[in-house]
C-alpha cells in the first residue's frame, strides 16, 4: 500500500506518462524498485550528462579502507560526501565535510559513533556524472515527498572478495539506513558472483530480491517502509582481484533542530 495519499501530488509534479512517474508509482506501491540499466540509463538525462563517466568510475580505484569494520576486516573501501538541497531544486550544495553517523538502532555493528571517511574528490562531486545522478534523485524523491528540504549523503563503496574471505556489502545484515530514500547504483562488478539484494517489510518478511549485475542497474528504496540487505560477494577466480563498486545516495528530510552531520 502507498505510504500516503500522494498519488495526486506525484502526477502533478511528474510528467504524465513519463518513465519517472511510473517509477514513482512503483515505489509508492511496493516501497522499492529494481531498475535495470536499460531503464535507468535514459533516466539520467541529459545525453551529455555523463561526460565524465569514465573518470567517475575510475575514481573507485582510489577509495580508502574502512577502518571501522570489526574484527580487523578490511574488505570495504569508501569515500563520503554530504550535500543539501532546497525543496523543488536540483542544485545540490556541497556541505562541509562531516562524519557519517547511524544510531545503534539502524546499525548495531558499527553504529552509535561518528565515522569519518575520506571525502569524495572535489572534481567527482562537481562532475557531471554525480550531478546527473543527484538531479535524478532530487526529481524523483522530491516528487514523492514535495516541499521537503533534503540532507544528502553520497557514498562510494568498493567491497572486495579475497581469496580467504568473501566481502559483505551489508555486514550489519538486513537493515534500514535511517533516512527517507536510498539509491544504490551499480558502478562495476569485477570477477565476483552473488551480491544479491533482498528487500523486506519492517516485520522481516521478504518482499523481493534481485542482483545488480550491469553498470547502471539500480535499487531504490523507501527506507521508512522497507529493509534491505545484500549477500556477500565471492571471487569467481580467487587468484584475481574481485570487487563490487556501488554508489549509494541517501536523502533524509532536513530537520532544523538536528546538525547536518547526523543521519
Ligand atoms: Fe543500507
């Protein structure tokens, strides 16, 4: 069931008959959507909007180890950026670099502390590819939740599968991120198998599952209504580098009484 009676608003905001309107309706009804690359790529218009796509994807080769994982694990690399945008706008403003914070309720594994990660490089933040993805999010999430100012966090993630250990994209298990909406965009899979995304209602009942396999494959979740998790990735050829690269973008309604660094 839709989270609220915003269907009229969605149709008012988005062009009738447009793919974005259909996608918004799917999220309203199901609480999530898997969008295959063939559908997702055209949604990241304009045609020249991904002019730096090669540099954008290559920047995943320069992520830094996530040292907060317990038990000395080092299979996750990442960078992080915080932005904001006013209701109705697609002009996202980069905010001062801040910690990523999740409460223990949302992340019992490494929540409850400020986690500081290296910033996403400025030329990547300002580049057309990330701006194109952000504009898409502003358009879609802004239509689903009109009149909302947003706190945005962008995460570049690389999960490595090593000879002696698979890598877990969601070591905290099936979870909510503690935001309003989340986009997970596949950047690249190299020499890995598995990494299947599952979506669950808040009681834990499975709603669906899919695997992001092709660059531009995307998962969209209404984080207040559904949980998500991803199975560990394993190397196909353990003698070779094996990794899964994704961009995660979260949108949370800004609450003036809270600091910009909290999620
Ligand atoms: Fe998540």
